[in-house]
């Protein structure tokens, strides 16, 4: 009697077809397959060029485990251990939020605010993986960038990213602006802004809750930052804040009430007002 054929997928095409049958997004499946094969996640073209080549026997076993975890809600970035942000490859894990493309809007605005300044002083509040601070430092090597986070675990991730990328951002553990310097040209932050009990939190259950939720209206931390920031900004310094899709009006009101000028918002790639900010002038 002939042996039963091995039912396990053994080529890239077969593994991706199996992933589709499980209900997995194709891009996610490609990234997880590359990770299982020990290849960089930017080599999707390699999968197409070798889609019928026999893969190592362990490939399907590793992929199936990764696929199941992804289907259970774990972010791809945690499963592969990295996420690209503003052209930088960042290492990430469950100690920090996964950097989102929407936050690149905040980075681009921040760079515009310090474009005409030499060696600008920049403070990133709640740095997490270090994404914002490292992106600014990479784009502006002359900038003096400091980043803080209340979480020692998050700072370990951020410092490791800075060391690996060779970027001289300074990191400190602090509760928002406690102990921060003065006469800063720019304060930038992507703070927690989700309402406690928001149903969307279920989809984010693998990410650190303390980096997501901020009180009954999602604005508790933003209020603290807006209130304290003027004591740390130079004349003409900017405060820029990322916020939720429906919070732009509320955040602009907080900034205006505190005395910030030129209060405005910027849209992300989807056309949603994703961040708001203003400039601090001591002479009104």
C-alpha cells in the first residue's frame, strides 16, 4: 500500500492558501511566513519568486502557531518583533504600543515646527517604543531630543531602539512633565486618549492598557499636559498632541483656554483630524 500524502502545506503558495482558509489577512500571513523562515519582513517579493519551492519541514508548524496567535488578536508587530515607522525599523513587544502610521502625521508637523530652528530642543512625552523621538532625531541630527515615559519597561524598549539605530536621544523615567527642562522649542506627545470602557479596547487587549486609556472622556492626560506645558516652553515654542478621531474640537478648546495661540489641527492620511497644537507666546 502506498504511503498517504503529507497533508501539511509545504510551499509558500500552499501556506498562504492555508492562511487564507483560516481567515487571515494576506499581508499578515506573508509577514508571518517570512518571519518563520528567518527572512526580513520586507522580502515579500521573495515569496512571489519562490512560491512553489519546497520549504523546510518546520515552516508550516511555525506558521500555524503564528497564524493562530494572530487570529486571536496579537498584533503582527509583536509576533515578528518589529514595526517600521517613518522609515525606521523599530523593535517592539507587548511592553509598548505598536507605532501606527497615523502618528507619522504628528512627526511631520513636529519637523515643520522646528524647521527654521538651529539645534532645537524637543521633548517627547510618553515615548513608548521611542518612535516619535527617534524619527525626529533621525530627520534632524542637530536636534536635542529628550524622551520620557512613566514605564520603565517601555524605556527599556526605547533605549534599545536608540542604541541599535545609533540615535542620541536622551531618555528619562517621569510622569509627563515632572522634572522636565525649560525653554523647550517643542513638546510633542501621543498620550493615552481612549475613553475608559470604550468597546474598541477589546481589539487592543494585547497592548498595554495604561498607554491607551485616560479617564471617562479620554482627555485626562491631555489636560495635564496642556496645563503644565507652558512652564516648559520657550517663547514661540509649540505643543503638539495626537488624539482620538473625534477629539480635535475638545483638544483645541483646551489649548485655547490655556492661552495657546495659532491653535489648529492636522489631518492624517484618512482625512481625520488626528493631532492638534498651538504655539506659546508670553506676550499676548
